[in-house]
C-alpha cells in the first residue's frame, strides 16, 4: 500500500490535472478561432484522462478520492480569459506547461502510465499555439503593445506586464509619500506631493511608452520601405531569398521555387511575405497604437499610485500614515499574488515577499525624509 506521502503526491497530481482541464475548457469556450478551440478541447480531454489515472491510483491505495474544484489560480486565469480574451493568458499558460514538462519524470507510476510523454506533447502543442497567436518575434499585437511598456523584455506576457506596471506606481508613490511623511510634513502637503507624484510618474510612463512604441513603428516602417525598394530594384535576389526561406522551412528546392514564383507574381503579396518571413514583422500591426499604449501605461501606473494617498483624503496625522501603510500592504500582497499567476510559486510567499520589499523601500525613504527634515529644521 502506498505511503501517506505517495497519497499526497497523487492528490497533488490530481489537482494539477483538474486545473489544466478546467483551464483548457475555458480557453476552448472563449477562443474565436474554431481550430484552436478544437485543440484546447482535445487537450482538456487528455487532461481528464490523466485525472482519472490519479483517481484510480488513489482508489487502489484505499485513500478517499476527493471531488476537487479548480484552484484559485486557474479560476483567475479563466476569469481573465473570459473578459480579455484567451491570448491575454496564453503566454502564462505556456510558461506553466514548459515549467511542468518534467514533473512526472521521477514518478514511476506516471512513467508506467505514459504520462511524461503526453505532458511533453502538450507543452509542444501549447508552445506552437502561443507562437502562432503571438506572431513573428513573439509580438501579440495591440493588446501587448498597450500593456507591456518597458516590461516588454520580460517575455511577451500581457498579464505580467499589467501587474508590473501597476506595481511601479504603487511602490514609487508609496516611497515618495513615506519620504515626505518622514520629514514631518503637513497632511495636505503629503497629499499634494502624492498626487503630484502620481501625475508626474504616470505622464512619464505614458510618454516613455509612446516614444517606445512609436520608435518601433517608425523603425519597422523604414525596414518595410527598404524591402519594397529592394523588391522593385532587385526582384531576382528577393526571389532567391524567398526560395531560401521556404527551403529552410522544409520544402524541397523545386517546391520552394514554385511557391516563390507564385508569391513574386503579385508584388503586394511578395512584399507582405518577405516582411513577415525575412524581417519577422507583421505589417498589419507594427506593435499597435502608440497612443493606446501610452494611455494604458498611464492608467496602470495611476492605478498603483493612488493607493498610498487614498487615506489622506479622509484622515490626517498618524492615522493617515498607518492607513496608507495598511492600504499599500494589501495592494502589495495582491501584486505579489498576481505575480504567482505566471511564476507558479506559493501565493502566500509571493504576496508576503512583495509586502516586505515594498515596506523596505518605504522604510528607507521614510528614514531619509526624517533625517532631511531634522537637518533642515536646524
């Protein structure tokens, strides 16, 4: 009979399969592309069979078989997918699949049941879907452009970018407010400083995001113009580039030349193909709207930055200071919990760590403000 440790492992595996099945079914329900929806439903069906596998293992061990519900992380991702679309959470789902790819390798029951191979197959499928949805160079169109800002280098995840954007406003304005409070400023001064920090920081983020996206668009436009010029001046060389691209994708030389000739017969199609295949740029997108990106960056920063000053609208003195710390502590914990959606680490640990980091930053600026206040006071 398996040990209690093995039974705990069986239950944990069952919970993971229940979560995966529920999430894929949600993605299938909200996916507008019927082909992708079919893929998600098939993945959910396979996860159901894996869940049944662990239920049988539990029953065979004599342990009770629990009726499990999807965990909170799965429910949050499903909620986001229903309201913001499946592409919003797809990179997070893909990251989880890649992280879990070897989770069954050291479990003899899973190996005997063929589960490791199935999980690797799932990871490859989800990776392919994520690449298809994201498009060339991992861009996922206007949604990512509106949300990512300077966090774009973090891996092409709109959910992560949104959480980190709000965190920027929260931590920076909390530090600013605590620094001014440390200097024993009047409550009205603290409130005005916090409001100024909110507006200044949000404007800075918005302007930086507008510049980033607009610069990317201009760079891509120059590349497309250069490609169009080369297509007009040296079409034979561009045709050979297409042939090489198609051969690199696995076509034979004859098939590649036939397809290249077909593309080159229409200059518009040829340019579109060369831009997508050679430059890795989607000419219909170019990173989305710079103004929409700036607006989203402004909103996300403001959302985080408002928490430190909320209590100062209603309170003053020490109660306002304590209220600000409590409000920001709750918001910091939610930010940490949000990061656990795409990192997979323990929610309490992630939230608690974020609170400690935020409070540490606030403590440092409060101490500096107190020292500066004393020095200026003579």
